[in-house]
C-alpha cells in the first residue's frame, strides 16, 4: 500500500541528506518486507542522475551496475549490491545542475508559441547535393580540427545567448 511509497521516499531523502545509516535502514526495511530489488535498483538509477549528477558522474555507472547485478543474481544475494550502492550515494556529493537545466529547457519548449525555431543551416547534415546547394552544413566548424574552442552558435537564432544552466528553476 502506501508504505511502499513512503519507504522509497524515505530512502531517497536519506541518501539525498547524506545519511548512510538511515539509507541502509530504509533499504533493508524495503527488501526484508518483500520489495522487488529491481524496483529499488531502478529508483537508484534515477537518483544517480537527479540528485548526484555531475558532482560524481560515476554514480550512474554504479547504479546501472547495481541494477544488472540484481538482475543477474536476485535476492537474497543482491541485497549487498544494493546496500553498497545506497551507501555510495549517501556519501557522494550532490548536484542538481543537469536536472534543473533540463527542466528549464522543457519549460522553454512548453512556453514557446507557434512553430519551434528551425535548426540553423550550418548545423544540418547535408547528405545530398541538393541539401548542400541549399546551404545545409555551410560554415560549420568541426571542433576536433581546431586547437582552441571555435566560436560557433549552436542554438536557434531566437534563443541566442540563452543559458539554461544559469536560469533559476521556474
């Protein structure tokens, strides 16, 4: 019933709060209560990106490995895999930078009226002669060919200068 959602919320918030002790308690309460370990592992995958993000990019690798480990061996052997992942996440630095920036992009798309801006011509692929003649790909600078970062716009003209990472969450 409702305790399923209450326990996963408590686990999530304990890891977010960097309380490894409470995180292990909520994990054990769920697993010992018969919770599907793959459900917990899926939630850990989400947590890795949502709450840890770029503060520790290896967190996502840990979560996916934990999911695969649980899938391969099942309960009760996989409990220690999940416990290791939960403690790793509780101890990990946290960052919602990507989560917030992506939310800002989604809000930008939702609030846009009319047709979405076209992809700038220099960013379009030009697999045919007609597309090349229409200017697709013209002026595109292939970054790996330059020693320094190139000055090139990647957003549509209407969004030039917009920084989704610096916007406050709406």
